[in-house]
């Protein structure tokens, strides 16, 4: 019974850290994009492409952490 509680606690920590780090990452990413777009408006299409690539990678991290957390809970 004690091991089950530890697994649930580990999954909760994993999911919460993934959520918080993704939120911080998106906030920093958006801020830097707006800063770069304000400095060089002609570079917005290039910056936007890079923004979407990084956002996809950032979101993939949280999705992987969520799947691992759910695996810990349900196995």
C-alpha cells in the first residue's frame, strides 16, 4: 500500500512540474517573440515560424510527462 502512495505522489509531482514548466516556457517564448517583433517587424514571418517549432517542442515535453505520469498511476 505504501508503494502505491509513492507512485501516486511521483505522478502528481511529475504532472505539476510539467504543467508549471510549460506555462513558464510559453510565457518566456511569447515575450521574446513580441520583443523581437517589436524590434524588427520585417522579421515577423521568420520569427513566427521559429515560434511555432519551439512551441511544438515545448508542448511535446509536457505531453510526454503527462503520459509518463498516467503510466505511473494506471500500471
